[in-house]
């Protein structure tokens, strides 16, 4: 039963490196979503539905149910997969992203969702300034600089298209959480300014999670508390 780790925005598979160093199992793979360090297929529109379809296709190729884990957008997308294709998921774990009609998008998401302001933001994006903004969310400075450097043209376009497809994702996908049948874990930063901690309990209740792990950190749980995240995952997988 392999484990598959799915990143969020504006990340790549590298966001999981710290967690993976603390895992004892070797059958762990971290995937790059199309446009996030990986090429986009011809005609790919980078919508939330297309990302879910891409994940389903990749998981079908694995050939057996996996231990599926997502952070940030990876949490939203993998929760959707677990709700529509439970046959592909042995266990699920998600972090730092609500799937809730009650969630109000954070200010930067609203900018990206606006056709004028979002395009302007990406056109004027300065990696050094963006890295400083990420550091304000307690991303370690070196990692923030690396993340910012990897925001290329394809990632900028993918981010805008993903967020613009997802203005009402909570209302659209929250009802489907009732169909999640895999054992679930939710882990979250108590200091997350973009996704308040109350949504951890809400998501945990919606998917009937066995645990909701609350970590003393901000949004990037997998960067700030890699050892704790790894321990929670291994306990979840072995339960």
C-alpha cells in the first residue's frame, strides 16, 4: 500500500521533503501537480475538476488503494478524490484547507480570483518580495526563497485558473464529504491566518476523522512541524 503526498499552492513535491525524512516507510511518493513543477497536458485548463481527474487517473495507474495525504490545495483535491473514488483510497489525511461553504477566501485568494487584479499581481510578482511575504507566514527563510523562485509562468497561470475555478468550491464539494469511507486524519496549525483552526474540527467531523491533530504553527504544517506530521501520519497508517 504506497503513500501518495500531494502539495498545495504555491508548492511542488519538495514541500514534503522534511516530512519524508522523518518517515520510516520507503514506499512514499510525492507528486507534482500539472503546472507546479510538472508539465501540463495539451489543452489542460488547470481547473479544480481537471486536477481531481488527473489525480484519479494517476491513482488508477498505481493499481491498489493508497494512503493519500494532502496539504493546502492538496487537501481539498484529495478529499474530493476520497469522496468520489473511495476505492482508490485506503486512508486519507489532510491539512490546512477547509472544504466548507462557510469558509471565506483569504485576501490573496480573492486577488487571484479577480481577472484584473490577479493578472496584475502575477505580472508584477517579485520573487524576493514574495519570499518575504511567505516568511511572514512562518515559512523558514531559505525555504520561502526556494518556493518563490519556483513560481514560473506555468505556475502563475495554473494558480490563477485554479482559484478562479474554485470561488464556490466549499459549497460544491462539502456535501460529498459524507461519502468518504476511508479512515481519516486531519492535522492543522493553530496559528493559521488563512485557514482558521475551527475549520480543522469542521473538516474532521465531516469526514469522521479518528484524530484532529492541532500543531503549534502557522499554515505550512509540513514545513514547520515535519517530525510531528510524520509521527501523526505513521500512527494513522498503522491504526
